[in-house]
């Protein structure tokens, strides 16, 4: 008989995991303490924007395999329980807030049946899994806990869940591994690499991967600073080094840097945990990665200041993009919104556009102005900032856009627009890391 699965926590990770597991043929039940979220999901509606997820979710609910419940007791007869709750940054420091993970475990530990497996997917500081496993076994001696970190990217969540590039399973128990091999049988048949590790290594794989990605982005942004100082072009440099397969061309897009609910808080939580372990020196470099990243936001504000004679008061500035990256409505630690808020705080009149993230952005920064189309956003603007590289912005007609603005100055914070086309249409075009485009 096929395994019955539960998913605890139905945010970006949990809702996607639940729908994808149901699409593989498993019976799945999703639970969450957020009842509004559960009500939406139960009706086949996704409370956030994630391409392909809503169709998959609706289809799986219709099939009868996928259910959502407000009552945690409904998970009792499941064989495997995936913990998919968030681990945000604590309010008063850089460590991870484990409130949700701890309370998920406390809630389900007495409910799960003998022989069932609890599987952590949340990103946690190393050592958490062993602590949670001890606690689970103390309450429920016949259950076990394994760790199975998730590597999905927002915007590609369904694709990454159904076709991951590797599966990492932290357990020393052969039976637990066999159960997870049953869950991921299709991936295994497709030849996806399977890595069994101990609990601490499996937790570390995730934060190491995110730290590496953050490092790659900050590396190229550091090169952007050098290019600006030395008269180079970081986009050409990135292309050239990327051809070396040991380096690779991905994650070398210079610009305003990384944001979102993962990379920034994960590198900070990793540093906090290393300090607790007495190994802080090993991760000192991540402090610099964080600083380079935050500096990129200041560097673009400097460009704006130079172009507006250092006086932002009353200047009308149009901002294209609010989400932390395209194909997402997530504005957590969004570089675009941070820059918008800082420019507004300096006295400018900022109008922000985003195809999907306006509602979330408005909740976070109600004082900013938002427009629901690009034309309204650019109307009479004295400067335009391109801060999230949505496809629709790359498809804009620069000549048409020029007819809307007061000053045709475009600053491309993502090095993603076709500068020749914008220049040919009469725009003054600027971008980070490209010396010939710095404000003179
Ligand atoms: C990241 C990881 O890529 C996933 O593998 C991981 O599972 C996830 O965190 C997580 O921990 O849950 P995500 O936060 O969705 O995924 O976003 P990324 O695609 O990694 O982008 C992060 C940020 O870096 C974005 O703000 C993006 O604009 C920026 N970025 C990315 C750059 O500035 N330059 C690049 O070259 C690439």
C-alpha cells in the first residue's frame, strides 16, 4: 500500500511539497497553524505567487489525494510527516528563530503513530535535528526523525521539487532511508543523485549551498566595484570567467545583490551558529559577503544622487520591480524595496511597479506610491530605476517609454536591459559595474 504523507507548514516550501507529492500518487494532508492559509489552499488557491503551483494544487485537490486541515490530529494515521515551517531571522540578532520548528515538533510528537517517520525539510542551524530527534523519541519512542533539506528556488518551486538536482537524506537508520527511498522512488528511477549523510552533515549541506551561492553573487559584485574603479565592465568579465567550467556562468549576475527569505538570513544564522560552536573564524568571510551585498544597495543610491545633483527632495523617481527576484511576489528582504524606501526617505517622490508583488510591498511599505502599470509609473519621472529583472521590463519599448518621462535616465540595477536599444532611443543609461555607464 502506498505511503500516506503529511506536510506541516504550508508556505512556499510546504504547499509546493504537498502538491508535488500528491502528483506522484501519494495521499497527502497539509496542516498549518495559519487557518486563513489552510482555507485558501483547501479551495485550490495558492496564497502567494508561484508559477505552475496553482494549477497543480487544484488538480491534486480534485483528484482527492491532496487535503488540507486545520486540525493537526488529522495527520495521525500518516506514515511520513514533513516539517516545512519557516526559520526566519530573530528580531534582535542574526540567529535563526526556531520557534516554529520547535512548536511543530512539540505538536506532532504525541500525535504520530508508532513506526512513523518525521522528516525535517526546514533550513535549521546544525544540531537542531539531533535535538528534535531526541525530543521526538522521548515523547514517542517508536517514531524516528530524519533530515531532508530542500533546495527549491522560488519561481521554480514545482520544477525543483519534482526534478531536484540531488536528494540529501540525513539518517543513520536503514529503515528511515528505505522509507524515504519509497517517497522519492520516481526521482531515484530518474537517476537523481541520492546522498545519505548523518544528521549534522545533512543540515550543513543546505547552509553551505546557500552560503556558496551568496558568496558567488557577492564575489561578482565586488568585481563590479573594482570595474567601476578601474574602468572595466563586469558583465564582460562575468561572461569571460564563466566559461571556465570550474567557475560556471550561473549566479554571476552583478547588480543590487541578493535578498529574499533565504540567502540573507541563512548566512547570518550560519555565522551565529559557528560562533556558538567556537568556529566563528571559519565563517568570518560571510560577514564580508553580507557587507558587499548591502553595499550594492548604497552604490546604486549613490548613482541616483549623482544623476540628480545630489538632491533627491521632491524628485519624481520611477522604480521597476519590488519583488526580491522575478517570477515571485516575495518581498522579504527585497533589495528593490529597500532601495525604494531609502530613496523615498531622502525626500524623493517614488512610484513603484511590480507585476506580482505590489500587494505584499504595500503591506510592508504603505508610505510608498504604487502604480499598476509601467506607463503610469514612468509618467513625468525624472529618473527610472530597474531593480527586479521581470521579462516584461526587458520587452519595454525604450522610444515609447521616453515619451512618458521628464528626464530619460535609466539606471539598470540588474544589468539585464539591452543598453544599446535604450541608448539608441536617447536614454542616458547607467548600470553598476560598467565604468562607461557610471554617472560622470
Ligand atoms: C535560494 C537558493 O537558490 C535555493 O537553492 C534554496 O533552496 C532557497 O534559497 C532556500 O533556502 O529555500 P531563492 O531564495 O528562491 O533560492 O532565490 P535565488 O534564486 O537563490 O536568488 C536569491 C537572490 O539572489 C535574489 O535576490 C536574486 O535576485 C539574487 N541574485 C541571484 C543575484 O543578485 N545575482 C545572481 O547572479 C543570482
